[in-house]
C-alpha cells in the first residue's frame, strides 16, 4: 500500500481519541487509588505530587506507544511538552472550581461534580488536540519525511520507481518513450 508524503500512518483521529480516553482514564483511575494509599504514609500534597508526576510520565509513555501509534518510547521533549499540557489542564479545572465557588459560595456536591467533570472534559479534549497535533505530530512527520523510522509501528514512505531515460534521442526513440 502506498502512502502519500505527509500523510499520517498512525491511527485516525477517532481511534486515537478512543485510545486517549482509555489510557488516560485507566491511569487516572489507578492514580486516584494510589494517592489515597500513599496519603496514608505521607502528607496528601506530597502524595498527590508524586502520583501526578508518575502518572503523567506513564500516560505519556502509553500515548507515545499506543494512542498515537509511534510504537516507541516518548522522548524527553515529548515528556516535557506533555507535562506542560497536563499543567494547563490542571489549571483549567482549578480555575473552573474557583469560579464556581466565587459564584456559588456553597454549591452542592452534584454541581461541583458537574463543573469539575465538564472542565476536565474540555481540558481533556484540548490536551488530546495538543498531544496529537504538536507533541507527537512533529516526530511522526520528521520520521516520514526522512524515511528513517525504526520500522516499528509505521510504514516507510516508498520511493517511486526509477525513471529510465533513453540514450538515443532521435524521432524513433521519442516515439517509443511517448
């Protein structure tokens, strides 16, 4: 199967988004249990910081290998950019909760959950876009352009067949090549 230059060879947007939700959800669920367990031995803020750091690292590895179809470890640049997008998402959810408490000083648990989950969903979609279009896209495009992929998880862009040029350029040769 031939692949046009610049065309993605990883999963499509819908498949990548489903994988993003699956990986992120699994890591998030495991993290919630890990924070509770670790908080029994250390202050909650320390436990949350350690678990958030570890879970962001783990999620970035999963996204590099599985979500976006790279099939290899994430680079340090990708880890740094992914951490930046996680901090931005965290800021969005915190801002939403601060705004809620400013507008409604004592909101009910259902309203708090609705606001938090809505902000998380919005931040998650934005984070997916950043990871797909910026963090993991450059490496994929660079690998495709140079044709130097490791061969794992991606097909190299095939070269066109060589063009044969006739040595004799007379009317008979031109008719045969035309």
